[in-house]
C-alpha cells in the first residue's frame, strides 16, 4: 500500500498535528498513576501544553510565498485546533486539581 505524500507544509503540519494530538491523547489515557497515588494533575499535561505552544509557533512562522491565502487557510485552521486543544488541556488540569477536594 502506497501512503499519500503531503502536498504542502500546511498539509504536513495538519498531519503532524493530528498525529501529535493522537499520541498525546493515547499517552494520557495510558499514563501511569501519579507518584505515590497522589492527587492533582499529571505533569505530562504541562509537557503536552508546551508542545502545543511550540507547534502553534512553528505553524505561525511557516511561509507559503505567492499563495493567497497562505497554505489555503489550512494553517489558520490548524492553529485554531491547537488553541482548542490548549483550552481542553487547561480544563483537564483544573478538573484534576479540583477532583481532589
């Protein structure tokens, strides 16, 4: 089976973003318990948040000269998806921290 090759950096960014979110989600679902069985949020959520910040910055710094809109607008949608993921991770941290009370 021949895998499709992304046609642009935006497609590549979207593909990598989807893979990153899949990996993050999978690792969070199968994450080891907190050390000592403690309460609070898993520090891997902080690492995931940092990776999303980096992904958004990389997409923002990308260029697609001569194309209007750049990347066909897919970069904007990818950044919105990252922002949504950041919001959801922040909600997960708050939930984890408040579930100990």
